[in-house]
C-alpha cells in the first residue's frame, strides 16, 4: 500500500468519524432543547400546584352530603 493510498484511507476514515461526531452533536443539542422544555413545564406545574394548595381551604371537613 503506497503512502498516497494510506493517506486517502486515513482521510476517508477521518471524514467518516467527523460526520458521526456531528450527527451525535446535533442529537445531543436536540435532546438538551427537549430537556429544557420539559424542565420549564415541570417548573410551571410545580408552581401551579403550590398556588392551588394556597387557595385551598386550610381545613377539609368530611361532611355528609346535604341529602342525608
């Protein structure tokens, strides 16, 4: 195998690995965006649950329904 053939083989492998790394990088970026969006949704839900808990009556009374 000549030096030129070996160099071409190495360059080909390098390009293949660079393409794979770029694909993985794009995937990680998309997943991070999705995680950020999910975190915002969770934070909003926690806030709404806390607000709903503050608006609820302090004491819940277990009374029979009026038709008894």
